[in-house]
């Protein structure tokens, strides 16, 4: 049996724990701040109605639970990673692989600083599933599978990297590609550019006191302007990658990834993805009083200060200018500061 500890009780924590626990040969424990709100089983349902019933070995807030784990997988926002790594560090064995389901919020930078150098660390380039919690601690939706996964692994031998990639293939039942550098997962043109380009074009004119008549769909109402910013930010991002130890094509440009060729086709593609159709823009309010941006949403708490920040930080270290990214990042951080 492979012992897996999922750290975090968000949508991905729910979906991955239920999905993996439903398979034979895996014992799944969950480390969460709210163990009393969890049942001993998680039901996960996909878009076709396929149901995964996962019986959990343990749900706890005691970080010592990782002492028996072969894999520790963090399903956490960027701001929670440091605290959890510090909590679990005393209990980790040097044979335990510690990773993050989201690598673009600084996981490798934090883990290399906080964990002993002999503990293998890994991270995904993109999340294995599109996930949403249905009932906290009990059920979740699996809204989209990925046809393949790419992962970076450090602090272990090449043979053990290959063996671990094969273990992940069996666990998620998709092909897994082993990448050559943590930059290929730490820096991404997924959420940090995808979300921030849309957020910026939605509310770049917003000021305190402004309220909107309605809350748009985040993806179904995607605009040409948002597609333009996404493409321009990605052009700067792709040029930055050429200065780093990143294999050519390891992070496809957004037009290739979304099988598009210009702003219009990218807009149409993003607006038509079934798994995205019910995702609304992060706003608070109601139809009577109007809506305003929700600065406590993960689009603001993660994508600007962690995901986009990592790109800006590396660009500055390389003395490379990213004017469009800098404008969007500066605006987002100003909005966050105003809201506090």
C-alpha cells in the first residue's frame, strides 16, 4: 500500500483525496485545520455522473500524521505553504516525497528554503483535475480531467524520479511527463496569467464606491480585450523562459495550448470550455445593491501576490523587462493594498 497524506481542505484536497482513496493500493489521510467537519469518506462525482467513493484512513489536524506517509501532497493556497511546511518538517522521513498540486505559488522556492536537502520534492505544472467542493468534508465535483500531467522532481536520483513519475501515472491514471527543471512548474502561463489578465480587464477602472449592475461569468463572458492581455503577457513570459534552464516547448504558449490562433479564437475557446461555464467572476453583492470585486477571492490572494509575483521576481533577477506583466501586477497589488 502507498500511504498518501493530503494537506488542505479546499476543492482540490476534497477531489484528490476522494478520487485516490477510491482506488486500491492507496491509504489516504487528510491534514486539515477543520477535521471535525470531515466525514470518513469523500464522494466525488464527475461531469458524466461517474462516482468515486473514497474511504479515508485518517482526518486530523496533527502534523505528525505525515510520519507514515510515502507521499505528502499540499493542496494549499500560496499563503499557507510556509506554515504547513514548518509544521510537518519535524515528522518527515527522507524517503517521503513532498509536493504541491499547484506549483506556481512559490512551492519550490519555499520548500528548498525550509526543508532538508535530502527530502525529495515535486510539483505539478497544471492541476490534475478541475475541482469544486460540493459539501464541505463530504463530497466534491470532478469537473474536468487532464489528458496528461507534467511534473518536476528534485533532491533525488534520476532513477527514483522515473519511478515516482510512474507511481503518479498509476495514481491519476494518465501519462506523466518528467520535466527537467522546477522553473517549468514554478513559472506558468496558466492561472497567474489567465486569471490576472481577465481580472485586470474587468476592473482596471474600478475605484472604491463603484458598483456594477451584474456579476459576469468569468469565462463564458470572456472578452477580446482579456484575450489580448493574456496573449501579450504570455509573449513576455515565453521570452523570459528562453533565459532560464527550461526546455523549449515545456510550457506551451497559450495559443497552442488552447488550440487558437488569435485573440478572437482564444476568446471563443475560453468561453466554450464546459468545465468553466458556471464559474462566475469573484464579486460580492446582490442584484438590489450592485456588485463589487471580492478582494478576498483566491484570484487576488494567490494569483497576484504569489503566482504573478514569482514571474516578476525571476524576471527582475534576470534583468529582463516585462512591461505588460508589470502593469497588471502593479495594478493588482495596489487593489489588494487598498482593500486592506
